[in-house]
């Protein structure tokens, strides 16, 4: 296959740098998709998807939105920004929903008078007639304009409000609760999906408890083992590449359930195979080379704190981080971390740190000077602050030929079943 054809085909099955919007590519989320569909049967009920960074929130939101959105339009997606405001986000929605032709707006405005949307201020009306999306000055105005625009946007409009956690200002976030409630009370035919990192949802509902009734919340976990393998299988099959079971399992394991890592490692691996194997079969050193290539392009928000935490004068923290990542559980008690650490040090033929030094290193990694790469949850339990860091630490360990999480019960079962 010529290179550009291979590249084009690969881009249809692997997407390390963008979210998915098709049900064929979205693996392991069928239950959540039907949960969302069912929740939406209730008029006025909206969806809030939450989970760790990179677990696949936007991909689930986009896929669910495409399933619900009628084919006369695309779903609308807006992204919240740091220091953003309610007005700014809603204004972005209006900009996306505004038809390009102002004549349509004029017609709709005239028709809307009969539909009790006549309370538009002169200023708002002028702006709409001129084809300029107005900035709402209150929640009421925001509701009014949303109702107006959605009445002709499409038969079944869907709006995604993504990265809601970026709205740090609590009172701004709370305005969304009132907005959604108002829209729900007037039985407007529009579906919303909010996405945000875990903590966003606590803040949101803490400030506006009654909003719980308006929302169906979907907690998204890391991908299970089978869907991880499915991503690898369907991508490799589309490119006629042969990946043996051991390599597929190693990719699934090192990814720690974060789909970005699976896409990225597969992309690197498939290119190596393309260049190296005329029969498109994976060879002995390909996996290690793919990991090296993947590690070299990892985003700075993972790479920098990792290096800051590990490249120290004593240079003895890296194996500790690997030990924290050496299990499928996010939180681990010190006792287990130590036993992982001792195993890792044995495989490297190195002397483990004395217990006191080990504890002091663990504590150092909780400090701001080390970007708080680790956090303590309850007494003696540790986890990575940024959960995706686990996958990165696993790739770094693999680079050094240290395999982590080899005893995962699910993997064993899977391995035995398939062999
Ligand atoms: N269920 C899935 N099956 C296959 N690939 C997936 C799945 N979910 C997400 N991905 C892929 O994983 C990566 C991250 O997904 P996505 O951007 O949706 O995550 P996110 O939770 O929105 O991330 P962030 O917190 O950074 O916004 C993307 O490359 C996407 O293509
Ligand atoms: Mg996202």
C-alpha cells in the first residue's frame, strides 16, 4: 500500500489527538450510550459526563450527541475556558446556532412574535436582525434567545458544553443550573451534555443542589480490558496488520485504560511495521520501539512533572513512581507499593532504598516542589494526582524493560482464555 494511502486509512481508525464521534470507533461505552438515550426520554433532563482527564468524556458526548441530533444539522459544541463566564459560553452557543443568512432570522423573528417571544428588547432584536448574535444580559435573556434559536435550528438539537471544569468561578457555573432549569420548565426541545473532570461536578451540584433533578450523571471510568483490545484489533485489521496476542496485551496493559495511549502506541507501532515488515507482521523489538517513539511525543503536562519528580540529585525516585503505577487500582496502600518496589528493584538488580529513605521520597513527591505528582488519600494510601500519569509512568518503565501490573487477574483470565 502506498504511504499516503496507509496514512489516510490509519487516520480513519486511530485518533490519538482528537475525540471520536462515531459509534463504530467508540469501544466499551455501549452501556453509557444507552443510559444517555434513556435518560433523555424525560423532557428537560440533561446529561453530565464526568471522569478523569483523558478517559474519553468528549468522545462519549460527541457520539451520544450524533445519535440524538437530527440529520438536518450537526450538534453544537462549545468549550469553557479558564476565567470564562456564563454569558461568554452561551454567546458561543448562539454564534454556532446563528444561521448565516440574516433573512432567515428576520423571517423567524417576525414569526416568533406570535410565539410569545415578543419580549425581546429592542437592542436584542436589532442585533438579531443585523445577523449579530446578541450577548445575553441575564439568565432570562439567555433562555429567551436559546428558545428562539432552537425553535428552527434543527428537528432535534443537541448542545455539548465541554470542559466545564474550566469555569472556576462558582457563581458563573451555578448560572448554568438556573439556565437548564428554566429551559426544562418551558419544555424546550433541546438536549444538553455537560462534560467535566470529576471535581467539577461536586462544585456544580454543591452550589445548586436542586440541579440534581435536572441532570442524569454519567461517571466514566478508564476503559476495561476487552475494549482496549478491541481498539487494537479493529485498527490493525483495517490496515491488514497482524498483531500477536502478547503484543496486544502489552499495549492494553501499559495504556492503563486511557484510550489516548492505545491510539498513540498503535500509531507508532503501525508505522514501524509498515517500514520494517513487508508482510505487515509485528516483530520482536517493534513494541519497545513504538513505546520509545510514543514517549518522545508525550504532552508536556505529563512529561514535565514526571521529569521534575525523577531527575533529582539522588536519582532514585523513578522506580518508586513505577511501583505506585504497578497495579490496576488507582489508590494503593504503602505496603503494596513497597512490595512492588522491591520486585522492580530485584528485576533491575539494584539495592532498594532503606524504608526511612523510601518514606521520605514518597513524602517529597507530595510536595509542590515536585508538582505534587503523588497525593495521599487516606493515611498510608497513595495515588497519582493526574491519573493519566500512571500510563506515562508505565511507558517509561517499559522503556527500561520493566513490565508492570503483570499479575492483573483480569489480564491473566483473558490471556488464558485466548491461548
Ligand atoms: N471509547 C473509546 N474507544 C476508542 N477510543 C477512545 C474512546 N474514548 C476516547 N478515545 C480516544 O481517547 C482519546 C481521549 O478521548 P477524549 O478526548 O474523548 O477524552 P476526554 O476525557 O474528553 O479528555 P480531556 O479530559 O482531556 O478532555 C482520544 O484520542 C479519543 O480518540
Ligand atoms: Mg474532552
